[in-house]
C-alpha cells in the first residue's frame, strides 16, 4: 500500500545512515563478521546513534526487529 513504511534491509541501512545499495550491503556484511558471542548492538563499528537505534528498536520489538534480526544473522556467519 502506498505510503506504508518499508522495513527491508535496504531501508534499515538507509535509516542507519549507511549506503543502502545491494552491493554496499553485501560488502558491509562481508567486512564486518561478528564472533558467535558478540552482540550485534555492541559491535565496535556502530556509531553511538546507530547503536542506540538498534538497541531501542530491538528492545521495543518494533517494526524493525525482523530486519535487525536478519542483519544479526547475516553478521554471524559462524554462529
């Protein structure tokens, strides 16, 4: 429906202020793998505002949570 927000990976990257092209997302994921025990929101590469957004949306179980979970799984290739 027109006007409804989009909660895709591309939209999440745009919300985080990152390049949201498919190629940039693939590159980001490839260049930022997390260890099994590393929490997504504690990763060193987030800015304070990015970290706060991810934490708040995850905690609220908001509309973004499925996409944030998808990003979390993508960044934990060895989990």
